C-alpha cells in the first residue's frame, strides 16, 4: 500500500542530508541529528530572515514553540561546527511537534493522536 503523501509544513528539501568534517573517518565522529523542523526553522529565520512570528505562522506552530526549535537547531549546528561533529538531517519531526499532532474530525468530533504530521484523508470512525 502506498504511503499517503505527507502534508507537513516543512517545505525545504535540502540538497544534502549529511555533513561531516573533511578527513575524519565516520567511525570516529560523533553524530548530531538535526530534525526536519529544526532545519526548516533555521531556513525561515536565518536564510529568509523572517521574524519569529512570521516563521511560526509558516510552520503552523506557536511563536514560543518556534523559538525553542530554532534555538535548539542553532545550538546543534554550533556544536557540530565548533566541536567537529557530523550533522545528519532527519526527515522525522521532533518529539515536541509529534506530541502536538492531533487529528480531529469536523463531522463526528473524533480526536486521534497521529504519529506524523500528515492529514488523514478521511475520518476512521465516520469516513467523512
Ligand atoms: Zn468523523
């Protein structure tokens, strides 16, 4: 069965998903996982120079949540560059966002937690 297309508000599609310091074998490297939403936060904030309000709106999250995500992302990138660690970009969402994801049916009011940020195409209870 085909996986349903994800409708997440993460629009960046980086050219590379792995960055490592040159000349160091991978076995000797510590790896940092940069979550997809953290990368998106960096892109909106630092590449496109959006305000935190605008960027939060784009990602469909609150401004304080955006602030936490972007701070975490910057700390990880700084750690990678300064301490010579590999940076791997994950296409998973951070646990923080996962917790917030919920499906709620406008027809029968069914509420479900969903694991990934994707829209359910119809309600499992009433099929609307
Ligand atoms: Zn329903």
